[in-house]
């Protein structure tokens, strides 16, 4: 595929994440044209086409009609979790490269089908874990890849909100989403942690999911009180994950928890030669010449600065590098096989919470 070519992109799902992340970031790229938009609510697709599309952009309510357009190269799947898998598979089968919003799927089985479809069709598939593209994440990943922390054998994946329950869309609907904070924001924290450790071989998982504060009427919340009757997902969930090599990961997630230790899409890493923490900025700790040290990393110095002196946002960088991977036929940063392991672990936490037993991986 020549680099002069403008990739034709279709957007399936024109709700919050498409309008907040995908479409604005794609619109900044000179090598992309958004030519087709689909949403089950026709007005949303029409509005997106008008705002972000080419002059002759089309809009649909049936995604299969959009996929029938042979001129489209790339599809962005921005629908609720329930439909990620079958839309992605259909798009790959239709000969399109696919960026699917996180989490990959509701279940491990659905995620496996996506990985298999990408392999079978030879088309690229990536998942929208944009936190990997943050300045602190990229820096820490380099530190880990260089072996500066040694063997990372203990980590914490943080996704704790005190009271920030998303009360719009289908976030509180278990059938549509597959879960609450664990699958919504816990997924980002876990993805970051596994990526830093470069460890994708889980051995066992113990988990607990809670429906405690969700039952409260008129509860204090950043986005206004929720309706307890509609809050069918957990309000918090926690997992204890043991990896094949003996490493341990503790995953904590909540939308509503009476805690002041609030942090989201962050990881804490403990290795044999050093440690790292993302709270209040990135800090590396360790020992040197018999003394303990803590180094706060100044990411403003030598960042990925662009001509206007600003750094590229993670959403913009994610979109640009994804499109470049398609144009240059290189591997995307977020590989579907890695996202599959995130889904496996999340599903195991939910299963363990229901059964009260550990889940073991083969």
C-alpha cells in the first residue's frame, strides 16, 4: 500500500468514545478520509458524517451495509462491548483492517474468535488501549524493556474512582457491557501492567466483585445520582493474579468506593533491581552504592514535542501510529493476542467472584 494513499475509514458506533476520541484524532491526519458512519440511532450517524466526514460521506443504521463498501480500508468499532466481537470479525472478513475500542470483547471465547479472524484474513487488528501512548507509559516501558527494574515479580494495577459512576449510555447494563468498572477501567490498568512486565502467561486468578454502593438511592456522584434499579454491574472488583513465572499482580477497580487513594490507568511495579510508581507523576526507586534513591522523572524535558511545542495527546498518537501501521504494513503497538489475555483475566475475576473459587489456566 503506497504511503501517498489516503486510507478510507468507516466508523461503526457514533457515540461518546467515537466523538470523544476516535473521530477527532482521525480528523487531524492528512492520510485519512472518514467516508462512512454507522449507528443504530440514525441521527448520530448523520451528525458524525456531517461533522467529520468527506463531502459525500455516507451514513447507515446497519453496519453490514457499510461493510459492503469495498472502497473502505479501515473500520473503527466504537460500539458497546457486547457487539465488539461479531462486528470486528465481520469487518475483517470483509477485507478491512480493524481498530476495536477496549475491552476487546465481553468473553474470552469472543476475543479468541477475533484473533483467529485476523490471522485467517491477514488483516490488522488492534484494540484501543490508548494509555500505552502516554508520555509516562512510554518512558516506563523503555525502562522495563531495558531491564532496569530487573525481574518484575510484584505489581499493582490501579483503577480506583471514589464516586465517578458513568450514568449515561449503557455503562450500567451488564448485558451490553459484560461488567462495570473492572471491564471498563480495570482493563486499562491491567493492560498497562502486563505490557510493562511483558508477561502474558497467567496461571491462576482469585477475584471479588461487589454490588454495595450501587444499591444506594440519591448517592453522591460526579455525574449525578444513579438509578439503583438500572445499576446491574458491579461497583468495584478486585483480583489476585498469579503468573506462570511466579509473579503476582493485584488488580483494583471501582467506580464508587469510599477511598481517598484515587488513581486510574496506573501501575506500580516492583522488581529485583528497582521499582516504579505512576502516582503523582512517574517515580523510579531503587538502591545505588548502598543508598536508597527515588527519582521523579521530568517528562517535560525531551518529550515527543511537535512543531508547536506541544506534545501529541495519547488519543492522537494512538490514531496516527495505527494508521501508519496499516500504511507501512507493520505491527500495531497493541497486539490482539495481548488484549486477549487481558480479557481472559478479567473474565476469570468475574467467574471467581461468582464461584468463590480460584480459576486456573491451562
